[in-house]
């Protein structure tokens, strides 16, 4: 996909099609979808200056997502700093992408630092942001903190979704606590949140566990 996208991008002037930030973003997206993460840095260094293209928020968010998928989290943070140098404000998509990558890599202190940055820059977390942190607490096996944070999500006015409840049920499964898992399942149903395949898989596995 990437080689075809790059070939078409290079041929655009011959087709009387101007190369703009939109076509640049499409090329970055092709890198992302074809998992050619190694091309992202070179494209950013080469094309904007060569073609007088100003990368926008979508450009940086796509690059950051690709770098996170490649495991290059420090480079992703660098791109976030570059955004600000070019007076482009990171948004919740930027931050959620980085938060998710930090928690998956168990870089919890970096994730906490990012939460502080979000507050400082007035970037309001959404439910996805909170679910990322909740899952991080579950992975770290800090039971009381995870439950407390779940309650904090509710107090902030969010309605926990299937992913929120599944995170807590997963923690109950790790603790082999069937009664607690059933209690959270009942809460899930009472609050009008539908279980999914993952919910039932975890509960059935725990119930059948000798």
C-alpha cells in the first residue's frame, strides 16, 4: 500500500493535482495502515519543506500513532513537542494515543506526567482516557486504587461503558473472586451497560475454574 501511495503522491503534479496537506496526510495514513512506521520520520523531514506544506493536527496525530505502534514512544513525545513549536495544540486524540501506548508499555510514570500536561494545557479527558488509566491500574494489580478510580469516573459525570466494567471484572478474575465478578456483572446490567463476548468469556472461565 505504501509504495503505491508514494508513487501516486509523486505523480500528482503530472496529473494536475496539487499536493497539499490533505494528500500528505493520506500518505502518512498509508504508512500507518501498511505498518511502514519507519517511513514517518523521513516523510516529515523531507516533504513539508520541499513542497511548502504545513503539517496540521491530523498530520502530527497520525505520525504519533504510527510511532507509538512502532514502540518509539520517546520519538512520539518529541513530535508532540514539535506540534507546540509550530503552534498546533495537541488534542484529546493526541493524548489518548500516547496514554494508551504508555500503559501498554507499563510506563506508568510517563502516563501520569502526561495527565499533568493535559490538565496544564486544559485538554479535557474523555471516557476513553479514563478507561486507559483504569486498565493500567488493573494491569498493575492495585485493586483498591482501581475500584476507587472507577468510582471517580462516575463522580466526574461519565457513564462507565463495557470496557470500564470489563476492566474491573478482569481484575476479579485475576483474584479468582467469582462472587465479586458476579457483583460487578450485576452492576453492569443494572446500569444499562451490555456485556460483550469478553465479559462472558471471563465469567464463564472463572465459573468453570476448579
